[in-house]
């Protein structure tokens, strides 16, 4: 469902207030874009009936689990913005370097999950590849949470 212009403006203001405009906003937005891409590929597969019901359910389940991680990523980014605010010179605070690295890896792995879904849709790989990438994404999110300063 696409939101209207006023809802998008309110969300943008909330994002800027909670996440800032620097490092933590970029980490959050990168994860969101990769998740959106994953769902776009799934919707294409569903619209073209390229996967049977069992295959589609399995891949949708993986995407749902990844979607459930988004509030955790957002909460972590908000917490990190409060604890280690991003500077205008885009330097990564030393205390937050590992958290940023793991969030970047999570977003990268999520983008790889979307690519695996596309390859599965084209029958170039199996669904186990999608699952492996999804598990790695969740592992990176977990490690980012563990690395975050208290």
C-alpha cells in the first residue's frame, strides 16, 4: 500500500528527528531499500505465477521474517543516534564502528537475499540460497545489537 504525500512527509520528519541525517539514517535507509527490493522481486514472481504455492510460501515466509527485523534495526539506529550522534563530516564514532559495520553487512546481505529470490524465480538457484542469505542477514542484525554500546 502506497502512502499519501502528507503521511510520507510526516514520516520523513520523524525519521530526521529520530535518526538524524547522517550515519544511522543511512544505515536504516539502506536496510529499508534492500527489504523493499526483496518484496518487489517477490511481487513480480507472484504476479507472473513463476513459483508454485509451496515455493512462494517458503520465500514469503523468509521475507516476513526479514520484515520483522526492521523495527529492531530502526530501534537500534535510533538508540545509536542518541548514544553516538553522527557528525557532519561523516566520521564513524570509534565506539560505534562495529555496530555500523554489522548494520552495513546486514543491508548488503539483505540485498543479496533479494538477488537470491530473483535467481530462484528464474530457476538459477534453489530456495536454500534464499534461506542462507536471510539467516546471514539476521545474524548481522543480532551482531549489530550485541556490538552496540549500552
